[in-house]
C-alpha cells in the first residue's frame, strides 16, 4: 500500500491510500475555500458525568447533494471536490465541518460552577472507501476491505498520538434512515479528548469481571461462550466470529470479533486483517438480503482507549440496523431515549437464524 499526504486549499490534510505503488498523487486543490471553522465547545453535564459537544457550524454542512455535486467523488476539469485526484482507491481527509478539531482560538468562559466548559479539541476525518459513487461497502472486493482496514490502523495510530486525544472511534453510517448526509460510500473517524460514555461502561464491566476472575478478559469470555453455544453465531472463520449478542438492543445487531484479544485495529496481524474482509462482506450481503433492499446500518469499531485500560479492551465491530421489518423501522422512543432501556422486538436467536438463511 502506498501512502501519500497532501494539503487541501484550506490547510486540511488529505491522505491517499493506494493499492498501486506507481500511483501519482500530485494534483493540487485548486478551490478557493474559507478558513476552517473554530473548534466546537464541550460542556460538562454534572448530572450524568458526560461531555456534550456544541458544533454550531455543522448546521451549514452539505446535505444530500445530487450525484453530480458529490464532494467525495474525484475532481474533474468541470467540478472540483474534496478529492483533487481524478481517481483514488481509499482517501482520508480532515472533515470540513468537524465536531472536534485542533483549531482552538480561545478558552471558552465558564457557564456555571457546575458546568465546566472547554474547547472541543480533537480531530474528525472522512474515510472514502472507493471513488465509485454508486458502490457500497458490501460491493467492495476483499482487497479493498484490507486497504480500508490498513488505513484505519494508520489513522488510529496517528490520531492516538495527538496531544489530548483519549479515544479513536472509526465508524460507517449507511442509509438516510440512519441520518447520512452524503450517499457516497464513506465512513468517519473521531478522535475524542475523553473516553466516551459507551466505552466507559464497557471498561467498568470489564474491570469488575477481571477483579472477580483473577484478571480474565470479559469480552474474550463472552465471545468464547457465544462460540460454544453456537445458536447466535451467523458466520465465522479461522480468525473471526460474527454473532448476535444474547442481549442485543437492536432488531438486527451483530458483533464481529477477532478470536485473539487485541486492543485496537493496529494490533491485528496480517492474517487477521486478510481474514476480516471476506467474512464482513458476507455479513453485509446477508444484511441486504434480509428484506431484499439496502439495509441501513451503523458499523462501529470498539477500540480500547489510547492511554488507559488497554488491557481491559477487546477490539470488535458492532454492526446494527434500525430496520426491524421490510416496512418498519426501530425508533428510540420513550424508554430508550428517556431512560436508556432498550426494548427489542426480535429475539437474538431469531435474528441470527434469519441472517444465516439470508
């Protein structure tokens, strides 16, 4: 894989990850762009012990443009995009409308004694999986999945080395039902200046399990139990297992986990990286085959924090959809949104059965 970094017209970084060593990526960004927006503001919620980001500049971000105006397609002589090159394999660049960034102008003022405020330091990147606007992740060849995984490993390492970054989150949103604002196949990476609530909860449970079991890894034990039970396993190979969690929150939710406990994507071996693509592509096609239409989903990589509790983590990909039937979506209503208690309409064993048959 060849890695080439350039600067866009407004100073943001773009990195090409090419599968050909002879790829030339010297095309300049010829656009005239305004300066990047200032960093968002983080406000602490003392009632939940969580940080909330306020990124008001994101109200003006690009929203579902027609295909001939897609900012993630390669540039042409008649239309300049975020990608200056006329083609690419995988491209990663700093988000033009970031929720977190290093562009900090001044420290924000305190709101109340109970609500500390600080700049939204960090970084947000866009990961373009292909230059084909009409493709999907499920249509990519295994070699491209490997390139994407190598790019995510590269970015996880680089972003984790930035001052103040505590967690790196790689994910893909697919489908207007999920809330995507661009149809082009892409994902995102957030480098947070704190450990997220979800990861904090996972680590707390893992810490309690380790204390009870003389240091055993909770996720590794759960994965071993699911593989032994078998009835919720959808597909597996030598290095990975994809299974529906016994307490799945979403109608169709699958965890894809390596058999070897590793903290993050960079820790995967070449063999593990190669084995991920065929299995994951199989799983995505099963999702699309459930109702014979493109399945909206979120694919969220759970990685250990950058600086703490890395021994408690176990890398895994959580793939889930809000679709519960061909003509029905799962909405986060009163119990889920108000109290955080999920009520699932589909038994995990049934969901696994349907996915195996898809």
